[in-house]
């Protein structure tokens, strides 16, 4: 299959490098300013895939027919990134988003004919142009039902990823968000690692409260989550020194995926009459940190995803 990767950050770079190493036809789509800094060869340092370097074709807009378009930028960068892939050029390709949140899938369906919703769990960052570092002991992708799912999954497995299938789209998206949102919001609001949050009684109450609110909203939104099983997994997760992507973005002065991650829980709670006090408080605390932060840290060059 022919693949185009939109978003050259930690996730996009990892997907591009792995597919190219496995022999797939890969095109990396970069903004002109990013393309000018790209060294022409992508290096990957990965706990799961090993260390390797591959040559990957690049372009500043989709200029050829492809079978799969992977959409991997952060939610805050999505609108700008989509300018590189006009709908008439995507044609019949399957669009596979691997973003945080819920709302991006509907946005992409308004623009493109064939969308296969996906979710990825991995810690990966673009250290500099042309270098991606993947640090987690897992690289796990799940797909909802959709066009060419089996073929795409087969190529991703051949590239070294663990792949699974979800029963339906709401379950796929909300299961990830119910795990991600509490960690991202709490670590960013507090400033400490996941382990620090879990060890503090008050902050852990906020963490667990946000998780339970996300699960309640997800069920009202039509997800088929096993709430008790997910809660056991969440409570049994030991974060240690892990720092979330939103937390890293805050510390580097980059825009936060606050609306993409916290917004679906808050808005869904309002729609269904479900109180979300823990999530509301964490969002307010993140906003307070943003408003009080001095503009002393200029945005860096790293594009990081911990998902």
C-alpha cells in the first residue's frame, strides 16, 4: 500500500519510519518551513522497534495518489495541517487519524469520504528534525470498524506495531480518553509526574474523579465500555516518573490540547446532565497555570506525543 503521513512529530515520524523500513511506499508531508530543515533521512531510536535510519520521500503537499493518509498532528495543529491535503487530492484514500480526543473524527468525515478511526498508545517524541525517539515499552494501535481495516492493520503489524480491533468507534475513542484525560489534566494542573499525582491523596482523588466522569459520559455517548474493568486498569496503573504530552507542552510554552482532551467530557456532561466537578476543576487549574505563567519559555523545536 502507498502511505502518506501528515504530521512529522513523534507519532507521525514513528509510523513513517516503521512503514518505510518494512518496505512500504511512504510519503512524509511537511510544511515548507519544516521541509527546509529536514535532513532527508529519518532516524528512529525506539524501545520497541530498535534503532534505524531510512530515506523517506517528502513533499509540502499531497502530490500523488496514495492508499492511506495517516493524520497525526496534535489537535491544535490539525486545521493548518489539513491545508496540505485538499480533499480532491486525497480522492479514494482511507484517512486514518491518530489524534487525542473525540471531535476530530467528525471534522475529518466532513472533509473526506473514507475515514478509519484509530487510536495509538505510545510515548514518542520528535527530538529534532529527522530524529524520533520512542521511549515506552509498547507501541499499540487500535482501529474501529472501517474501510480496509484488515489490510492497514496487516501492514502496521509487519512494521512492528501491536494492533487490535475495537467493536465500535465510540468505544475506541472514549476508552483512550477516559485513561488519557485524567493523567494529562492532573499532571499539567499540578506540574508533577504521574507518580507524584498518584501519591498525593487530594490530587489522586481529582485524578480518579475525572476518570469516573469520563466513563460516565462515554456510556451516555454510546460507548460500550466495561466500566469496572477500565477502573481496575486505571487504578492499577503506576505512572512513576512519566510526564504527559500536555504537561511537556505546557512547560515548553506550546499550545495545549486542553479543549480536545478535557472538552468532550465537560460538554458531554452538560448534554446528558452528568456532573463533572473533578474535570471542571482540573481544567480551571490548567487555565490558571496558563494565565499565571510568565512568557519566559519560548516554544521549542520538539514536537512530543505521549499518548
